[in-house]
C-alpha cells in the first residue's frame, strides 16, 4: 500500500530546478573533441607553440599563414609471407603547419609499388604518445636524426628543407646532423632489375620538352641590315631577326616604311632552323629522314619486321645557327644572303650578359642620322583663359585639359597632421602710414605652387581684415602679358624671411616664418639655399681676411668673460651689413644652427604651466571624455598609447594648444618605444584637478610667439659663437 502524499511534497521532480539542459558527455575544448567527464577535457590547451614577435600587429594565424615545416622521414613496415622482402622502408614527408600546430604525413607515390600511397595521416593536431596523450606535438618536438611516434607508428626524421632549417635555428633549436635512409633488400634488388632492363628495339629519343618549358615565349630580337645594292632596284634593307629559344628556330621580318615603294610581304624568312652551310644539291621532301631502316623482312606494313640503325650510319650531319653564333657586327648566311647584325633589344642583352658574360653591345650604325626637327612656333597668348588653356588649343584640333603634376600633388598634399604649407608673416611695403602697419599671413601650398594671403583682424585699425588674395598661382612681376613663352610663377624657393615680393602689384616684405616652415626649409636645404648652413658658412669663409679679422674682434669685444655665448641680436647687427651680403633668413638659419637652448623651454613644469594657461583661457574642461576615449583606444588595457595616436586624439578633441607645444609635451612624456602613459599625461594638463603654479607672462609669450604679430621677441635668444668660429677658422689653439 502506497504511503499517503504528505502536504508540501510532490511527485514532480522539476519543481525547484532552474536549469533544464541535458547533460552531455562530449564537448569541444580548444577545437578538439573530448569527453567532458574526463579531467583532461578541462585542461586549457594553448596552441600554436611558436613565438610571436613583440611588435607584431597581425594575429598568429595570419602571421604564419602558408608557412609549413617540411621533414623527410621513413618508417619500417613488416612484410609477412615473403622471403625476399622481410621488411619494407617507406619514405614519406611530414608537414608541420605553423599557423595551428597541425600535422600531415604524405607518402610520395612510387612507380609499380602495388600499395596505396598518398596521405597517410590527414592534417590535424596529433597527440603525443601515452601517458602524455593530453598534449599535442608542437614545433619543439621535431629535430633531425630522431624518432617520433605518430599513432603507434615510429617515424625516423632524416632531413629537412632550407626554410625549416633556418626557422628552427632562429628559434634556438640545435639541429642534429642529417642522416640517410638505409637500404632494404627488396629496393636494392628491384633497382638492379630495372637497370638491367633494355629496350627490345634500339631507338633514339630527343627530349625537347625541357627546353620548351624553360624558354617558351622567350625570343631574342636583332635588328639587321641586308645590303642588296648589287641588284638593279636593290638597296639597303632593314630586317628584324627573331630567334626562338624554345626550339632554336629563326624568323626574319622586313621593315617596310610608308611610301618606300616596296610591297609589305608577311615574312622574309619563315620560322625554321637556319643552316650555316648551303648545300649545292637540295634533297627532296622525304628523301632524308631522322632514322634509317635496316634489314626489312617481309612485306611493308602489317606483318613485316624491321630494325632501326642505332649507329646512324646513313645520317647526314647538318649544322644550324644557334644563339652562340649570333653576335653584333657578325655576318650570317641566310640562304645565300649576307645579313649584318647591328643591334638588339634589352632582353637579348640581358640574356647574353647572363649566359655568356658579354658586356660589349656596341651598336653598328646602319641608319642615317635623322633630320633636325624644326621647332614648332607658338602664337602669342591671346588673353582668353589661362596660358595653359590657350597653349592646348594650339597643339591639336580637339583641345584637352592641361595636365597637372599629379605625382607632386599626391606627395605634397596634406597628409594627416603634416600640412605641407609654408606660412610667413608679411608687411605691406607702402608710403601710406596706414598700410605700413598692416600685417598679412602669406601661405604657399607645396602641392600646386599656389599662394594665398590672409589679413588678421587688428583692433582699432579701421580695417575689416579677412581674405586678401584668393588661393592661386601668382606670376612674377615684370613679364610681358602677350608673349609666346610661358610665364614664370613664384616658387617655394622664392619665399624666405626678409625678401620683398610683389603679389599682384602689392609689395610685401616677409618678416617671420612659423616653426614648421623653418624646419621644412632646413630639412630640404638643397632646394632652399637660404636655409643651407653649409652654403652660408662657405660665404663667410670666402670673405677677405680683413672681414674675418673684424668678426673675431667683434666676438672678443662682445664676450669679455669668454664663456662662448653671445646674444643673437649682436650677431644679427654685425652680419646685417651690406658688406656681408647675407639675407635675414640666412642670418636666422645661422642662429638656429648654433642655438643655445633656453632652460625654460626644456623645463617640463614651465611647459605644463603654459599648456594649462592656454586651456584655462579657452575654458577647455573635456578631460573625462578624453580619458574615456583614450581608454577605448587602448585595446590591450596597458595604460599606454603611441605618441602618434595620442596626438591624433588630441586633435580630434580640438585641444586648444599650439601644435609645437603639444608635440613637445608628448615628446617629454614618451618612452623609448614612443609610447606615453595617457593617464599621467591627461592628469598633468588637467588645470581643474591638478593646477600647476602659473609662470610669468613674459615666459609664456617667449615660449610661444604666434603669427599675429603680437610679440616681437626673436625666435633665437643666444648662440654659441665658439662653435661658429671653429667651423669658420678651424680649432683655435
């Protein structure tokens, strides 16, 4: 009798359960099917086991894609019930794929072996023999002249390919010397039988397939001359000889010029082998064959027997032209016609240079010198459109758009934070007292040699400011308008500090340049002579001895303490004279080359105080958002970002800091690997939470002088004149 159901009890077993999934006994761990109940199924598998570069930007499966280690190996197989073959050695290839530590064993097919060959072990991860069957083979388990066990079958590794040898040595594996495969009795016996086998009928086989596959579509081309002046209507005939390396045949085509009075025949010589010696009596087709039939028995055709002449008693030797007979300046016999080889193409020269080591390819002059080409006269510019458009209308019936230097545009266009724009501060040269005080920003774009002029707004000047000159190419003054020659435009080398330029009848004097412009001109000193220190020092060296003595006396008088440092303004006042013939930019370049760095500029505290002062004036407070974005870009969560990425993010947030100041601060925070701790960087410039004591206003203005002309402090304060004297006059005793 069943017990009564007590209150609170139920026969439903699902009451109180929260998970209703079925228990499974099989699972995948690391891509390998295993039983979930075993302990080894929960072991964390790590593969592949080859090293990864510290600076690699690619995943392992992509970095080692299609890279396979190849080993030569063999294994011994017992053969039963055969007296002549007690065992058999089977050679195979072991392929180890570096991308996922998988193995594949392939046995190359052997002719008439009688056993199935090919892939013995398909590609997969092979476990180690017990008791280590919870682990798998990796790259460190392989070496030469050792045994490995793959599924209870022992393989002996004998050798490897060059790539495998180099790869293992780079990993630090000390390779054993390679070994050879031992001989087995059956293979030796079979080789002797095959060597003793001879064909029942002697025959000759010409193997031309290798030459065809190696040199197919490789053709030597020579430019030739056949002098046919002896005939009535003959003359010099230009020919092109083609030598086909695939089958040593020659083809000759004739060059027929328009209006020459000759018929354009398809071929001068059909493609065939060209004999060196022409026989007096030519044989008929079928009269000469490659083989001679001896001792014919019975009727011809079915039922007859014949033997081929293996000694070639009736063969006729005939010599043909080959590639070794073709040389520039040589005469070849083309069926009785003397053809002179005069020139060849570049492929032919490279072929003879590689195969025969020839270097002399002197061309035989066989063509008369061309008549001088008359210069095409260009009509003068008519004033409609640009000069380039008018010139294109004179070159053809269908005018085309003038071609621009696209390569220069791609190289010198704006690339990220590099603007490729040279900016100068200019002042208008005029007798008007109002125009004298007007300052302009003159920008030169290196991508297309265009110039734009912008006038900053000045308070209480009575001028609106803004765009003064639209971006365009500007012609140099003093040129005739309606002329045939193209006009000359301002180039980058025409603009430098201190020069007077006339832009559309407005004269400007360039007063200063920004740091990027000065640095760009110094890096490309071969294009800008005013920024070439070697040229400037050479000018000072070429002066007279009186001027050199004057420079030495000036330096001695200006530095009574003899500490080797001199204010830049003193050097500027000396070299700005007419006798030295140095421009303002050359003097500035000289000062920048021998600059004595200001300690305040390298002081990190002063830099951070200046940066916080900029951010405080612009009311910039987006530091939490910047921290979140920086952390989002930090994929590895290491707390570090590259200097380039940090600068890009600061530009994306429109951080109101001058680019030079931002780059200097990032450089001070960067490590040897060009990475910065962005948390420390953001907390250092956060003027709300971590304020830095303010610096005097004079230091702030001295560190960063903008292009608006508000400050007049020179960019160079002091120079090391002792180094300058050493470069000019040598080391003083």
